[in-house]
């Protein structure tokens, strides 16, 4: 399993901001590169509930939820 220590600050911020299926443009201070890496790691996925293809929504996977919980317990979710 991936630990939050394997993620850089922007990636942690991105994971922390995904409370529900969110469009990319609603995630301030998060770059496309961070989002793409989280997808590669299997922590984030495209949401099937995306209303418009041009405004793709993203959500945490089960493993992403576990890593997020680990960050919360360690008080390491960047704002």
C-alpha cells in the first residue's frame, strides 16, 4: 500500500480536497501533473457521475480513502 509519505505536498493537497466527486477547476492550488500522478498510483479516478465531458470530475478510490485517513490521523493534510 502507498503511504502519504510517498506523496509530495501538492499531491497530498489534491487528495485532501476531494471530499466528493469534484471537477478539476474546483481544486485551487492543484496542478494537472499532481492529479495525473494520483491517478497513476490508483488513489484517484475519474468519476462516472461527471455531468459534462468537458468538466471531468474526479474522486478518491478506496485506496485513496485509506491514504487520506492516514493523513488525517497524522494531521498532515495541507490546506
